[in-house]
C-alpha cells in the first residue's frame, strides 16, 4: 500500500448544492465512470440476487435512471442530496440513477447480508489525546482503493476533512477540529428473508442511507466530540452501522452502535476496538455464527491484544514522532482486501492515508 499524496478537493457547503462538486466532477469524470462500471457489475452479479423482490426492483429502477425513487428521496431528505448527485452526474457524464446506486452500495450490501468485508478500527491515547487508526476492507468493488479521494468540506472558516472515493457524496471517515470518526459495517438486525421482512423491505428506502447520515452529522460542523456523538445517534437509518469516534482530550473514545431505529454507545478510557460484529451485549444475538469463518472475530481479538500488550511507551513515542507508524499496529488485521488505511489524530490536526492501487 502507498501513502496518499493526491490533491485535497475543496467542497464549499455555502455554494449551491448543484454547483458544489462541479470542479471535482469535471476533473475526475474518468475515475467516476470507471468506478461506477465496477459497482454496477458487482451489484448485478453479487448484490441484487441476494435482495428481496421489492429491493431488487429498486436497484433496477436506479440502474435505469431513477424515476419515482429519485422523487421520493428528494421528498424525504430535501434537495441537497439529489442536487449534489445531479451535479456530479452532469459533469462526469454518468446517469444520476447509477450514481445514486453507487452511493447506496453500503446499504444494499448490508441488506443482502454480504459480510465479506473486515473493516477494523482501534483508538488509544498518545500524549494525552486520542489517535484513531483504521483499515477499510471494502472490495465491492475491488477498485475502491485506487479511486480514493480526500475532500475538505467547509462553511466559512469551519471545515472537516473526509477520506472517501470518487463520486461518493457521503462520509465514511472524517476528521474535524475536535473529533474524528470512521464507520464500520454492522450485521443487519431485521432479516429480510422472512415474509414480514420481504413485505417491509420497501419502507427501508424512506430512512437515511448510512453514509449520508454520517455526512449530515459532520456537515453541522460540531464543535465537540460529544456533539458529534449526539448527532450520529439521531435519526433512523436504512441499515445498522458502527461509528468509532474520538475527541481531542484524553479518554474521549466512543463507539456508536446504531441498528437503524435504536442505538447504544460503548466507551472505554484506555481505548476501543471495533470490527464488524456487535460487542455491545444488547445486540450480540444478531451476530453471525463464529463457525462461518467471518474475519471480524480474529481481527477483533488481534487488535484487543494490540491495545493490551503493544502500546508501550517506546511505541507511543514513535507514533508521536511519525503518526504514520501507527499503521503498523494493524498488521494482523490487514490483507489483500484492505483498500484504505489511515491515522486520524484531531488534537494534532494530523492525518495519514494509505491506499491499495488495484482493481
């Protein structure tokens, strides 16, 4: 994996929604087209066949232009979301429905119960302030790493930085002046393979897409870690997610476990680990069977061992001098599916990102 040294793209939140992404879309049109082509292939071959009929119909509706579904989303979430997508679609020369489908890939893969990813995050204190270290293992599609982009969303002098991919308007990892957050996939709670689940599936499309919900919380430019945690706990989402959040003061570590219409938090003064299964006892019953071989369990154990045994004074001194060395702690949680690695240290206003260039 290589250190990201590309441009940080400026997104002005005070600009009209249908103009915010113009410069980016013009200069990244080829990347957006390439990534969406890969997304469409993945959805057709692996995601859509695992969805109940109503959601499969929604996928095909988006792939063919959107129509009524786009209008419903405008009514639910306001015009900014769809206008931003329309701006990108217009200047990157891609259908807006397919672009929206790409922006909903997290939600649809979760609904299809595709748990092949192994995203991992660990946080701990160095020099009395939290550091958040994260792997994003996302291979739907496998070209995600190659199309990584970094954005600076701002309103006046207030800003936050987001690590995303070309064409995605939501937020999956971000850092502001007083906080950092990253999202890990969570197992679904309401199974769709029952008759009740099948019948209730269309209602899911009138809840917040996860990455857009996280973006909305970040766009409020919260002035504190506690404000961001509160924002992430608000509103219902299509599918569950984990949000690993740190602040700038010692012991500010939280994982928000959001299951769509309910939530809980975990805090721990000495740091936290989160992968892709429920650690909070309230939701443990929804975890897949360990016998299925899902990598979330061994990766969680490996990172818990790091938190317990590897954060020596010497190691912390090394991280303080070169924050990127914190990525070495992810060794046992890293493989060929790791598309992004990052260190987020809001107290120091430091960020380091590595990506895998394949796909």
